[in-house]
C-alpha cells in the first residue's frame, strides 16, 4: 500500500454519493484489501440507529461508543450485546455525559424539530476528556422528498489554570444528501460532506460550563457549515439549472434578442448624435 493509493481512494470517496457510502466503501475495500484499516479509520459513514433495551430509547451508533461488536447506550451506560469488560467513562465523566445528552437533545429539538442525538464522553490519559456529539435527521420517505443530515462533532477538552480555564478543539463533519422525485422533472440527487475544525479557550466554573462552551462551538460550527452547504451545493446547482434550463420558449427568446439588438442600435445612434452636437 502506498500513500498515493490512500489519497486517491479518499478523494474518490469524497466524490461519490454519501447515501451509498457503505456500499462504495465495501467495494473499494474489496478492490484494494490493503487499504481496509486506513479507509475504515478515515471515512465517516452515515450514523445508524439502535434502541436501548433497558430504556426503550433510540441512540446513534459510531466508533466512539463501540467496543468490539457491542455498542454502549448513552441512556443506560450498558453494552448491546452485553460484554463484561466494556470501556465505560468514570463516574464524573458519566454524570457529565448524562447532562450533555439532555442539553443536546433540547438543542436538536429546537434546531431540527425531530431526529436523534447522542453524546459520548470518555477520559483521556493527559487528564482531560473528549467526546462525540452526534445528530441525525432523516427526511420523510412517505413524501416525494427524501434526505438525511448526519453531523459528527468530536471535541477534546484540556483544563488549565487550576481548572479555571479550558482549551477546546472541535472537529466537525456533516454528511448531507437529498433526493427529489417528481413526474415533471424526474429524480434529482444532491449530496456531499464537509469537515471543519475550530479551537478556542474559555473560562470554566464547574462541569456544566463545559456543556455551555461546547454547545456554543457546535452551534456556531453547524451554522457555518449550513451556510457553506447552501452556497456550495444549492447555490451552484441553482446556477447550473438556470444556465441549462430556460423558462422562455425559443420564439420568445428570439423576440427578446431582437428587441435587445434594436435597443443597442438606437443607443449607438443616439451617442453618435450627441458626439456630433458636441463638435
């Protein structure tokens, strides 16, 4: 395996539809098996949903709550399927995780009006902690419109200054795909992914301050990514559609062109008359 092969594979994955990313990733691994571990570690996949057997609440699956073939529920702190030595956060971080899930559940409801969110946090060896905030919103498949928003925010927190300040590093990835099907226009697919990162220092009074600081960073990052997606994907698509499709028929366009030519000719004659008077 060479770094060039991995770069080409990652570049190819960025250009393929995100709604088919699992199948595309599987096909690519079958084509180049040596890239398996690197691709699985580098390519973000759409979030999957599971239900907690103890609380009967839905939660999201990712590498950050996985241990072997089992996944930890943020609601019950238990693995499914059950395992004996699964990794779990310390009591302090677990309490923080519970409060973060409650806070981001409210955030998700306010911004997305539906969907599912999950937060997972863990202790780090350097004395700080890290976590992942996941949000998934799927469009109503009963209508002619289908789509999905998957956002993954990974944050690292390092306290300093005797715990009165903290440094935050946030890496965010958003995967979006939309599909619109109509008889008059056919089927149109639009999708892609964006990754951004940010860092900041903020004051801390207690553990709840971390939730506020992280929440502000996530909110700002998602707003920036939404704005970028609107400009890059929707804006460019709109420009292309306007260039390739005209709402005026051919005869109407010819008539408009004729009027424009007559106006241009008349303006030129007027300019010549003005110039003659000036001399």
